[in-house]
């Protein structure tokens, strides 16, 4: 009971908000002060405009709370206390807990970050990118290469096309003890290894609301670009279009090449992507956008119609993050559903399987139903 009252005291805050009458110990009083600075900021004046105060507060929350809670409090601080401008200072960046939300904020600020701070900002972004690559690379590579290997396996491969691992396991019964080796009766290969079997175009809306989706998309794009059997292109857009395919080798540079904010011209982006597509039947186009068109909506719908009719596998993701149900244009989503184009939000852990399904031309709707993902209609 005492522990429950203590927690309620920390939740409610002190003074007139406190109805518990509970007395906090010295350590809890420090925790209370860090919470008060953020969540009672309107009443107390918060952290003020002092960078040293903010830097000290960032250190305090890392001392008192686990990393997952620190990330939530930093995100709240950026909104409630307008700390964005302070992220331009090197000392501040050295004290923050890196996460995808912070990376999205730094992407927004990338054009105004002073030179003395850019190296620190890149280190923050690199830390998040490295952690995400470590977490997401293997599932992505396994899902995509597995789906492609199954679709192109052949029994008469040329020497350079032989999958030796699978061939040896398939022919273990032909092991020759006197030679201490396996003499394979059946060779198994995966087709032409040196040319791309499938093309992928990632088309990313870089308006401000899509920040974390762009971060995850950049990571997955970089992973796919490392898979020889897939030729990956990345296009970002607001009211203009930028092709960042050359930056896929360096996800940190790619993310700094994105300028979050501004308007949205999906029609213009689709027009550019159509020019990139040379093999419609072997191409997957993933458009990540909330479908709020600021340009030519009729033209956008016609582009989607033409792409689907040409044989391109088109998938529209309203979001690629863990942030829950996104806001989106329901009428445009309904129109695309009528074309047979799947429209849904996707979490990063589901994205590799979704791409595997799309690349092997499996039914995305059936996959979504199995994964309990609701398609928008």
C-alpha cells in the first residue's frame, strides 16, 4: 500500500495536486523535481531557456529512469518545452538518449545545424542507425533472399550458380568415406547471381508527420541495397522530388539528405518513379505516405491506376513505425483499395515479411489477415 501511495504522489505532483499526504525521501524528491520541470512546466516555468539547466535535466532523467522512459520524456520535452533550438548545441546532443524520434528531429534541423555541432549530430544519428541495422538487417535479408531463392531454385545450375550448402545437405547420402567427400548426384542452384532478379522502389513522403517512418525506411532501403538479387532505388518527396539511391550505401548520409517538412506532391513523385521502372512485372513500388495530396489529386489517382495496370506490385504504407494508428486521407485510401492496391500501416518488425510476400507475388491481403493487420478500405 505504501509503495502504491508513493507512486501516486509522484504521478500527481506536489502542492495543490497532492492528495496523498505522502512524504518523499531525498532520492524521490529529486525524481519529483525532474518530473515537475517537464510536466508542471506551464505552472512552474519549467526548465527555462537555460541550456545548462536543460543539460543537467537530461543527465538527471538518465540517472533516475530506464532508457525506454527517458526516450518518452525527451520526446515530451521537445513538444512541451520547445527544446528544438537547443539541440543545435553540442553539449545538449552529448546528453540526450538517441532514438528514432530524436533522429527525425535532427533530420528536420539538418539544414540549420551549425558546423561545430554537425559531427556530434552525426554521431547521435549513427548510434541509432547502427542499433537499428543490427536489429533489422538479418530478418530483412533472410526474408527477402529466402523468398527469391525459393522462387528461382533450379536443378541445372552453372558452376558459379551452385548453392553448395544446400547441395551438400541434399546429397549427404552420397558421402564417399574413402575420399572423405560428398559426390553430389543432384546440383541445386539459385539462377543468375550477378543480375538483379527484382526491382524495388521506395517512395517516401518526407513531410514532417512522416519522420520516424523515413528513418525506418532509410534503414530497410540500405539493407535491401546490400542484397545482390534486389535492385533498390529510394526516392523522397515533398513538393519536389529527390533521388537518394546513391546514398543507400551510407544510411547516415541518406538520413541527413532528407529534409522533413513542407508540402506534399504525391503525383509528382509517382511521375518520377514511373520513369525508373523498366520491368513492371518484376518491380515492387512501396509508397510510404499518409495520402494527403497537396498537388494534383486526379493526376495522382491516374498514376496509381496506370502503375497497377502495368503489372507493378504497388503497396501503400500509411506509416512504417510503432506509433499506432496514423492519420490519413480515407477517400484516397478507399480509391486505391478499389484498384486492388493494399493500403495499411506497418510496424518495422512486419516489414521484412511484407516485402518477401510482395517480391514473391504472394497475396498481401491474405498475409495481412494472418498478421492481424487491417487493410484500409
